[in-house]
C-alpha cells in the first residue's frame, strides 16, 4: 500500500492519491502521486494563485519593466515584498509595484479608462521606464475588460513604449503553475522575435528558469562569462525586457526550472529549432555536469573542464568540511515543485544529507516522475500537502531540517525544528559551486543552533532537581 | 532482460532529465536520439553533429557515456554487438517506464 | 542663521485626495486581508476566505512576516468553474472539511473577496445550508459561521478589519445577564499594545474584554512543543459583548462600528476616544474608562505618565523641535502619531493616509491639527508611497524623519532619511510587534526610538554627532 492515507485525512480520503511512500523495487509506472488538480476547499493548502505564478514568479523579476496590475490594490500589495530577487539596476523589481486600484464604480462600469489612465501615469511618473508587464486579475477578468485593446492604444500614442499583457486571473488553473504557463506562452507569442540582439560570441544560449534569487543568476553569469558564452536572455533573473524579446537568436536553451519555464523552451524548440538542454544548477556534481553538457554542445569542453577544476579547487574543501558534519542529517523539502528533484540527490551526494519527505505545491506529475526516480526509498512524496498532513508527516519522519517558506518555518520552529527558506534562501545564492557551499553552511548553522536544545529544556525539572538536592543536603 | 541494461537504466532514471520532457513524443525522441548517439560513442564511432538537435543529443550522450565508462567497467570490454544490444534494451526500459506505462496524465496533451 | 526679514504668512493645512488614478506602491492591502486579521484574533477560529488561493496565502505570509508566527486561514480555492457556475458549493465543502478535521473549531468567518462578490455568491443563503449540514453532522457541536462581506474593490484592509469586527459582533452578540465588563475595541494594534492595555485595565481595577485579544500573537517556543499562536477572544466574549457596561472604541475606523452596533442593538453605551498615541490621547482614554466604569485612575498610572513626560522632556526641545516628519499608514495611527509628534515639538508636515473614506475629511483630529499646527501641513488621502517618494525626490518637502511601515523602507534608504518603523507591517525590524505604541509607555518608548534613530543618523552622516559627546 504505498499510496498513503494519513490519519488526518480520514475525512478526505481522496488525499491518498497524492501521498506516496516509496518502497524498494517500485518505479513510477507502479505509483505516482496525482498532481496539478484542484485543492479541496478548507484544507489549509500552501498554494497560491495563477496571477502570482505569472507576476511574482516570472514577470516581476524583469528589472526594467513597470509591473501594472489591473485590479484591486491587494493583488499588487501582496505580490510585493515577498520575494528576494535583487537586480543590478538598484533592485527595481523589489522596490516598485503598480496597481490600477480598481474601485466599485470601475467594476460596475468597466475599468478600461482607469487602466489607460494608470498606464499613462506610470510612464509619466518614471519616464526612464519604457516597458510594461500588464496583468489582469480575478475581477477585471470577470468583468471582461479588454486590456489588449487598451495596451494597443497606449502603444500607438507612445511609440517608444512596449507593453506585454498577461491574462491569467487568480482563479484560473489550480495553482501558480497556470500563471507560469500563460506567461510563457504569451511571451513567445507576443514578444519573442521582436528585437534582434547584438551577437558577441559564437556560443549563445538562453538561460531559462532561474529568477536570480539572492543573486543566483549573477553568480552563474560569472561562469558563462569565463566560458565565453553569451547569454542572449535570462528567463527571467536580472533580465531586461528587450533581451527577452530576442530569445529566438540563441543557439541553445539551457533550462533549470523546467516547471515554470519548460514551456518557453519547448516553444523555442518547436518554432525556432533551438534545442532544449535541461540541467541542474544546485549542487557541485550537477553544476559540473551542466557545464560539461553546455560546453560539449559548443565543442569547448576544455574551457568547461578548466572552470570546473578551478571552482572545485576553491570550493570543494569547504563543502567537504560541511559534508563531514552533515552526514546522516534528515531533511524535508516543502517547496514549489522542481526543487524537490533538483535537491534530493544533490544534498545527498554533496552533503551526505538524506531527504526523507518532500511536498510540492504546484508540481505536475512530470515533477513527481523526476523526484521519485531520484529520491530515496522510505521517503514521502506529497502533492499539495496541507497543514495537518505536515504535522503528521513530521511526527513520522522527525527531520533535522526543513526547507520551506517563512510562514511554515515559524510553525515548525515551535516544534524545535529549524527551517531554511527554501524559496528565497537564508543567505544565498545557493546555485553553482559557491552557492552550494552557502547552502551547506546555512544548513550546518541551522542544525547546530544552541537555541533548539535550550527550547527542549524544561527548567521546572532542573529547578525541582536542584531543590530536591538542597533538601537532601 | 540483461542485468547490465538494468544497471544502466537505474543510472539514467536517477540522473537524466531528458527522459522526462513534457510529452510522449519528445521523451521518445530524446531517448532515441541520445541512446543512438551513446551507442555510436561507445562503439568508438564519431556521431553526426550537423544539426543543433544532433549536437544537443550528443552533449547529453557524451556525459552519459563518460559516466557509463567510469561507473560500469564491463562496458569497456563489451563489443559493438553487445553494446548495441544492451543499449537497445536500455532504450526499451526507458520507453516502458517514462512513456508506455507512465502514469503522467499530461504526456498526451495536445498542446506542447 | 539668516537675519533676513521674511513675510510672515499663516501656516496652511491642506487636506486633499491623491491626484493620480492608479497606485504606485500601495500603502495598504485590500479588504479581505483586514477581515482575516480580525478573524485570527478569535480563539478556535479558522477564517475561510472565499476566493482565489492567493487572497489567503499571501495574507498568511504577510502576517507571518510581521508577527514571525503562523496563523491558520483557509481558502475555498475558487477556480474557473466557480467563476461560471458560482462558488457556493466550495464554501459548503470548505466548511465541512474544516469542521471534520478541526474538532476544536467553533467559529468560521466566511470572508468574501472581489471575485466572489462580482460573481454574486449568496453567502447568507449558503451559510444557512451549512448550518443545517453542520447540525446534522455534528449535533453536539456549536460552530458559528459569520458572513463577512469584504469586496477588495472597496476601502482597504482597514475597512475590511472594521467590517469583520462588526460582522462578528453582529452575528454572535446576544442579550443575557449584564457582565459588568467593559468592551474595548483597540483597532489594528500589536500584541504589545494589547498587553499594555490589559495592564492599564488591571491597574484601574476594570474587568475588560479586548476585541481582538491578540496577546498570544507573540507566542513562545515551549519544551512540550505546544503551539499557542492564536487569538484569545472567545465565542463567549463576543456573545457577551452585548451585556457589557460599556464600550470604548479606540480607533475611529478600526472596530468603532462594532461598538456603535452594540449601542444601537443592545444599548451598550459607547465612547469613541482618540487613538491613544501620545500623552494627551492616553489621558483621554483613561478618563473614558473611568467615566464608563466609575473606577478612579490609580497613582501607578500617574507615575507612569510622569516617567514618560520626564523622559520625553529630555528629548523634545533639545532634539525634536522643528523636525519635519512624514507619517504614513492607517488613518487612526497617522492622526494619532501626528498629535504625538506635536506634543514632542516635531512638525508632522506630511501625513499620508493609505485609503479613502468619506469620513476622513470630517475627522475631528484634522480640525484639531489645523487649529494647532504652526507650520504647513499636507494631508494626502488615498495616498500611495509614490506620493511620499515623489515629494522627497522633487524636494517639495524636506524631511528629518519618516514614520511608517516596512513597505516604504526603500524610500528612506534611498533618500538617506532616518526612519522609524510603526504600524503594519514592520517586518524589517526585529520584535516591533512586542513593543507598545499606545499609552504613556508606548509614547515614551517611541520617543526614545525616534531619538536613538536620529542619533545613529547623526553619527553615520557625521552631522553634529559631537553634540552627543556630552548629554
């Protein structure tokens, strides 16, 4: 019975199809959690909405674009100050968000005028910004505002600006994932091919599915620079709007996050014949393999080997110091989806850590095929886990560390389990060679905090013991 | 089934992302393309690298073959026919698990 | 120092609404967020947000950012089919799932959002159906469902909070034996404020109920691993709010409508007092409590008041006088802190209120500020943070201090203006939810925080830092 019905789920038995405990000899053709289906209302799931999948995850990272959100103010407020993607132009993506601040009268009479006015105000307020992502939200989709028409009008009146419309209201799809899809396809449909890049190297790639969390993109960029590889576009870490319009000119699409951005890599393959090469960028072993593959594609293997050798010489001893001390630690990963399969084996190979439970918020069944193939036996693989399930699983597996978001992190702190921010990191970047040392260091520090031991101490017991001793004396 | 093919299969399952692309047809294409290049490399031939697609298959195949050679010493002693046979079995195993019997319900989605 | 004669003109207080239609960097979240904040203040309660999943997931994150705690809030997980056919079935399912899996659960506020208000789901009718289903399934349990209508396209998280507190009182309050207790509606404050308020009540010998009692939003790590992060206001507290000796609303726009409802429906007398920021406003609060309960103000509070004044007097004309301050956020907080600043001889030159409410323009505190301000003051209603940033960039206002929440942090950082975090959320400073801003002690501690922030700024900018070489 490898699909597991937890005690807390006895009243929602359909959850059994989402929770898998891997046993020896099984493969994904025997068992696979079902994924990317609607959440049961009232379960305290971790999922967000499609709008945030588009705006917060992908579009909002673009560093030179206004992020105009057509809807009530909350959709803008809530997808601002919730991510850690710096940029090299003064962190514009972290500093600003724009909303049409829809009010009741706009719901009743339509919000297109309001939108047009807000777009013009935004361009007027920051005249150096000439690019815009424009998103619909639940109410503006429901009332049927024609945002494309509005953006077309503005672009005619302001020939120097360019606007990209993303129509994926929060209620569409079952999770953030829908928003990734809509944005990917929309971008390739509307924008790719509309700018010609300056080609500076015979070796050109798109680097897809990396959002510069705590500088990941910028760290990896130093590798591409050393290899003489020109990144035509980063999708979308630290990216310019116009570089993303020129993705059609790369010779290879290198994909990290296949969940949020595999779509655009597929479309680039289909429409422009650019092959898609999937790699893992977290972990020494994986990063080296990724670099080898990219270099093999271009026939520059010796450059890759030189870079790997330098990086190993510099960082491997540091990683090994942590590996020595982290061996056998048990880890749970409760994040979006892909990090489950990116991390489960890399932390084992490079840090000696055993991943004993994983939950994905918005992964698809493809992600579970990957993670079950890579992950350990005796490990839980869960789709869209909810809070009571987390408690029960924790009781079963007793991890030493959990990679999850800050809110769940606060929850598990009370259970004396340290957490690391699995989405935005503690002190990253975590990608690449240096990044994985950062990650090991953060795990080491978290699992060796004296506070956890102190939290478990009941001072009443020690006090009583002393009192008793005193009485005896 | 050759136990050696099973060994290779276990390696590929754990290691290679190309077997898990989004749709049945591109999984099949990847498996076929990369295994074919792998066979040629293991047989000491020089695989074609004319198209971007060829070069991409070859990039994946090169790393896989290097790992095969270091992880499975028997492969160095295998002759061309043996390699052909064991690699074809590997391809069959991959297609069986990731395509034919995959429980992933999105593999045949009409959109990419 | 200039000796030029300048024409003397009367200072102006100019209150107006933001001129732009759109918003750049919003100051406040939307209504459902405020309703959720009210909901988590109740014990054995899980709010159910009827809308897309983001409407609840991000608000939970926001609370976690501010309080560094987790709060349980559920979603009906609205999807396309509901947008077409209506989403009431998802409320029914959500309520039953919550009731089944959380045996302690007693209250479920059903909080609407923009999408479900546009769709027009019949919340009250659905709640009736749910009540019948709950009776059948759990005949021995009383689970209270509370309809809370908070379309995101009206008001802000401030009005959403007010609406939810009112809805909770409206649904649950019922006439019974007089309790002799005093209802207190403190508004959107921190656990530190609630704890201080409780201490004042106890010093005055007053038995009070605080709506919502958020003391345990600051909760411990315990050896037995128990989790006590939840509101303390009980169903019984809400029911008995109708039987109190009186109500004090401490925030005009945050809970006062609940006090008014209790007065109208159950004749519970109420006093709306100025939000107790600063000495004078705290005096007013204590006098109001005394008036309603007949309890005298004890010596201990006279002493606390005196200590606060003593500390503030050390700072006011030496360091604070004529300092230009911008304050932004909730109306009750901003007006209250403006009054507080003026007690300290500072000049709150720019007040930015993050939403609009037809009642703001008639707020007596604006009138009071107009009467007392000896300097130009601009009050922007429905303001966003760009209103602040733009004025600083254009140098139409020269500021010595910014007071506001963390979402405006980069304005202060980029303009190199000292900033003191107040209000909600304050995630970029440690432990602020624990520190009271209200009351005498709050005033004193805030004044000292301001002073220390200015001192650090003097040191980092080498601007008369030597003055502190002897103080």
